[in-house]
C-alpha cells in the first residue's frame, strides 16, 4: 500500500527575530523519523531572520526586490505588479507580504531560502540523529489558474525533481519529458494541514523517504525557469507594447537606410 502521512505539530507559537526554529519545532514534542520531510512556511524563517520592513515602505520594498516587471495592472485605484524578484521567482509584489505580521510591518522573503533550508535541516539532523529533509514554502498564484497554491522556494536534503525520463509508463511506453516537481507537490500537500490562519507553520510529511538525500542536493533555486527558457516572459499587454516599440524602431532604421540611398 502506498501511504502518505501529513501532519502539522502544534505549539510552535509566534517566531521572534533570532529565534532557533529547529529548537522551536522539536519543543512541540514531534518525533521525527528517518525519511521525514518538514515543510516550513517561509514566513517564519523570514521572521527568525528579521526580514521586517516598515509597511509604509511597501512599494519601495517591492521595487527593491524586483529584477523585472512582467505585468502591471491598475484597477479601482489599486496597482498590482507581477514581477520577477531577485530569487528568480515570478509573483505578485515580489513576495513582499503583510499577512500574519505585526501592525505597521511587512516581511520580505528570506535572503537565501536554500541556505536557510540547509541550516535548518542540518540542525534537525544533528539534534535528532535522523536523516530528514526540509522544504521552505510560499504561496503563489499561477498563470491561467484561479487561486493560489503553496510551492517550494527553498530545499535541503530533498530531491526537488523526480526525473522519470527513460523509464516506462504502466503501458510499457518510454517516458521522454516527464519530470514531476515533487518539491512543489509536497509543499501543496503540506498546506492542506497547515492552513493560512491556524498558527501551524510546519508540516511533517512521512512516506516519501525515497526523496530524502544529502544536504548538497540541488535546492529549490534549480526549479526556477528564467532567461531563454522562460516562454512567458511578459504579460500580454506588455508583450504587445514591446513588439510595437521594436517594430517601430526597426521601421525607423529601415527608413533611414533607404533615405541615405536616395530611395525615400
């Protein structure tokens, strides 16, 4: 029987800057086993790392975290920006978040989610003697789909991709492109027991020990598709505007060449 168990330990409480997340997790009394995968809400990592910014600096913070604007829309006086942030993630507001934070403050994402995951996994392995993996999760929207879902933005000791290329499906046909992003699947499963307002920032997933490995496995940064591999680099209106500008500039250049040759 294939069984996956997902549960969220209670009692972690509010995380303060500088606190030891591993100690807080173990203080709940959870008994970890070899092969367990902990999915930790990135927000509590940001809190422990003191990634707070004043709320009245939110727009400046979004701009500072932004590498590239993908799309921007203003509706009912409110501007929503979909951007690529410094981690390569494409999301609304660059991941800058005001939910579950003290009044007057917002949170940025961890500086290096993979490094944060590695540090936490190393502490838990040392403290328990068990080979566990850690994923840091965050909530993102998705193109062409309504609603949000949790995905992995940091990973340590977990295979983030299950590469099935070269294997056979149930009917005996060879798989050539199938690479499930198991890190995102696990993050989404964990959110079903953590929730957004239950005060349960950590979930333990049991039953996929085959995905747990060394701490130097590729992290969640390896999931992000950027550069020439990004087939949806711009929003529709932005892509149209860019194409128009490029076409117009090309027309001007062409006109200038013909003019210099006495053809126009």
